[in-house]
């Protein structure tokens, strides 16, 4: 069975408590529950991981090489700052979709630049918790099909 790693970056553990008008009212546990249900329906395994630490995310991405088939990542604020996470994603060479709860392109200018997006197959931004499910669907189709779009 294929295995997909879902990575949540810093402060996503605070979801549901504050800033609900931007990020929705679901907690991270509720989002993870939806992800697990989706994985069960489609027939793949998910590994769910959240960290507030850049280095821990880098280590998790390094460890994913050879052990997972694909990744969905919400790098959160590190999207806009982290060359280290970008380099780790580039080195891992694992099909990855970047997701965001909010539409980063209709927010502050500093959020409109993603350092990690060029390493991803694509980006889904602005659909709340559904962004994760759309990201999983996209990467699942990518690794399941024989003739991949590059
Ligand atoms: O829209 C997204 O998914 C983001 O990746 C979320 C990040 C933000 O820095 C990115 O620009 C866009 C923030 C993650 C969670 O932030 C919270 C802060 C307070 C309360 C709840 C969540």
C-alpha cells in the first residue's frame, strides 16, 4: 500500500483557537481525522506530523526519502522563509504537493512568495481543510498513474 506523509508546519497546532476567520474553525486534530478518513476511502496509508521547528521538519523530510511515496506539506510561515526546507524537499525528490488553508495570494505581500512551491508538483491554496484533501487527491493520482505529467 502506498504511503503519503502529511507535514504541518509551525503554529498549525493552534488551529481552531484563534484567527478562525482566516484559517477556519477546525482544529488540527479534526483536519487530521478528515485526512485519515480520506486515506482509508482511497486505500493509502498516511503518516501525520506537525512541528514548530524548522530542523525537525527538515529531518522528517530527509527520513521520508525511500520510506514514503509522496508528500503533502503545509510549511506554514516557513513557506516564505525557509531555504532549508526547500533544499530538503529538493534533495528528497519525492512527489510533493504544497497546500495552504488560506489563499496566500490575496493576503499580505510577504505571504505571496513561496520558496518551497518551485519544488512542488503544484500548490493548492485557499480552501481551508479541503486544501489538504485536494492536495492528497492530486499527489495520489500522480503516484498512481503510469504516465505522469511533469
Ligand atoms: O494558509 C496557510 O495554510 C498558511 O500556511 C498558514 C500559516 C501562515 O503563516 C502562512 O502564510 C499561510 C500560519 C499557520 C497557523 O497560524 C495560526 C496562527 C494563530 C492561530 C491559528 C493558526
